């Protein structure tokens, strides 16, 4: 699922995401499912990717990338 810039901004504001966390959410929604692939796509270390994913999970109060994707989809289609 590819979000528009407007939708990404809405999610960023709603969940108080940093710019990097917003990129993480965007990639998750595009189907990037591993921390290794997230790190590669963003040009960051695997450890940094894991930290960002953890931060996103905390802000969304979810424990998995799939749960985050579902929550974003639901919040955009209320």
C-alpha cells in the first residue's frame, strides 16, 4: 500500500512520528517486512533499523509490523 504525502503527514502527526519513523512506516506499508531490508532501503545500520521499528511499535502500541500496517489502514479509512 503506497500512501500519498498527505496521508503520510496525517499518520506522522497522529502518532507523533519522527521523519525517520515515518519512512519506516511508509516502507512497512510498501511490503518491506524485515529489519535488514528496512536498513538497506534507508542506508542505516541494522541496529538503527531495529531501534526505529521498536519506537514505531511503542507509538502505535503494537508488537508487529503487520499490526502497524493494519492500524494505519484502519485509521485512514474511518
